[in-house]
């Protein structure tokens, strides 16, 4: 039996970033089912930090995370580089763009673009993209560097990662939890952090606790060649104002997503031919790019709570069970602030995000008394 102060179930960005922050305060062991970290959602994302995602709460958490990305701490290599973000609209989508501008303006320095400005920034768009807002200070993140940096920080402080440890049994003792892996290894600690991504409700069930009602939703990405002669230098992450399509340069090619949200069980998500074809056809509708051959494709799960806000905090009426789940489509860009919030709630450090209230994140908002 391995003993620790805190067991973290899940070696994605949520579990590793929280574990790294907790490790100066306690002996932390991260238990990851797969042989490698970031195998599921954290390794399959679009890797952007931008404010056209989510609502005020997500934007506050993103803004609070930004200094970490701009000036990474010790143990982190460069974890991002500048990439402009362009949100564009046709004439009939103008009202939605105005509303989005008002929502984002408190968080980022935005430029409003007319048709000429939109096409100067992204010459690949069709002529009907006549209105735009641009954040020239967007960040493309490097999830590998982010995961490895957190892991190095965790280890430098005495924390441990155990991969290949799929937890299949959780028992609650008088003052501690015991988690047992498929292979029979046992781990004990007074505090259990459930950072199991799409599987977080299943992990709660192993512990005999009620689910939050998490909904994993599949999202698909394809990569393909840019048109011959097109320059990818300076091309922005380019998104329709509605949730229809985004694309961006990717290692000398382009990547695109039809921004699908297909309900899924927790699993090793695979791209479905329908969404792959949808991505290609929407590129044809919104841009001058014809997708002739798909170079690669993948899918991942974005897991949402019923109100689409993360659940971060202790479960009421259950000592030592901490939820860290439901980061939806913003789990990378909010990970530094959320990890600091975890540290504050568990280790008692000062509350780090003034404009966010702990109650907004508390899983207690989903707790139903069954007495
Ligand atoms: C296509 C796509 C695009 C995205 N784009 C962006 C973006 O641009 N910006 C952004 O910020 N975010 C984006 N996201 C969202 C982001 O990837 C997620 O919010 C984030 O990765 C969630 O991290 P996580 O650690 O909770 O989940 P995961 O990375 O899935 O980690 C959970 C881990 O728990 C492990 N686990 C589960 N059950 C057990 C068990 N019983 N025992 C042990 N281990 C277990 C799993 O193996 C898994 O590794 C995107 C996601 C997708 C899919």
C-alpha cells in the first residue's frame, strides 16, 4: 500500500496542474489510467487561449491564467506563442458579433474590423465575411510543454505520478480513502481529488457518491493542406461568430473543426465520418479553401456540468472528496487559475481570482439532499 496526503485521480492537465500546486503543502500521488499523461482530452485540443469561448466565468478564469502563460514559472519551457484571434460575421450575423464584442471587451484589447480589415488579416475567408473582431494578443498553447512543466514541478517537490493505474475500486475508511487499481495496487490518503475528466462521474460512483451529471461531448479536428501558394505566416485562429467552424495554421498545414458537440460516453473518442465531412464542407462554405485530402483527424471529449461551469471544490457531506471536473472546452486555458483555486481551497492559500466566487465553482450547487 502506498500512502500519501492527497491522491489525484487523472493525469490530464486538470490533475497535473492541481497536483503541482498542492505538492509544496502535502505528499501528492497522481494516478493515471493510461501509460502516458494527456492521452485523452488534454492531448487532443485546439490548444488556443481566447475569449470567444464560454461566458464571464470562463473569461475571468482565462484572464487570471494569462500571466502564468506569459511568464511561465521554473520547470516550464515556453508554453505558448502569439497567434491572433479573428471572429468574423456575415451581414446577417452582425448583431451576434456586436454582442460578443461587448462580452469580450472587458477582457481583451479588441479591434473592430470592416470587410477590408477581415480579409487583410485572413485572406482565406469568402467575401461574405464582412465584419470582424480581432484580438491580436491571442495565444496558441503547447499542451505537451504545459503537461511536462507541471509534471517536472510536481516531481521537484516530492510528488509522484503513477501511470497505468486505472482505479477500479475506492473505499472510504474512518479518516482515509483507499483506491485500488486494476492491477491490484493500493493507494491511501485522507484526501481524494477527482480529476478524471470525462470519467469523473464514474470515479464518484466508485466512491459510492452521486454523480454531478457530467456530459462528455465529442469534438472533431481535421488537418489538410493549405491552397498552393497561400502564406500561413501570421494567419489567425479564425472562428465564425456562431459555433460553426474554426480553423488555424498547424505545422505547415491547416486544421479545422466543425465545432461539434456530440454527446458521448466516456471513451477513447474517435472521429466520426459525418463530422469529418462537415468540417471539410464548412471550410468550403466559409473559405476559399477546398479540402482535397485530409492529412489527419482526431476527436476528443469536452465534458460539461449541467450549467457548463467547472466543478471545483469539496463534495458536501463527504469528508475529503474533492471535485475537479467539467472544464468543458477551456480546460487548458483556465488550468493555471483553477489549479491555484484548488490550492486555496485545500491548502488555505489566499483566494487567487478576485472576480470569481468559490460558490460559482462549488460542486455543492449540484448536490441534492437525499435524506
Ligand atoms: C477538440 C478539442 C478542442 C479543445 N480546444 C481547447 C482549446 O482551444 N483551449 C482550451 O483551453 N481547451 C480546449 N479543449 C478542452 C480541454 O482539452 C479540456 O478541458 C481539458 O483537457 C480537460 O482536462 P482534464 O484533465 O479534465 O481531462 P483529461 O485530459 O481527459 O484527463 C483525465 C484523465 O483521467 C484519467 N482517468 C479517468 N478515469 C480514471 C481512473 N479510473 N483511474 C485513473 N485515471 C483515470 C484519464 O485516463 C485521463 O487521462 C478542447 C478539447 C477538445 C476535445
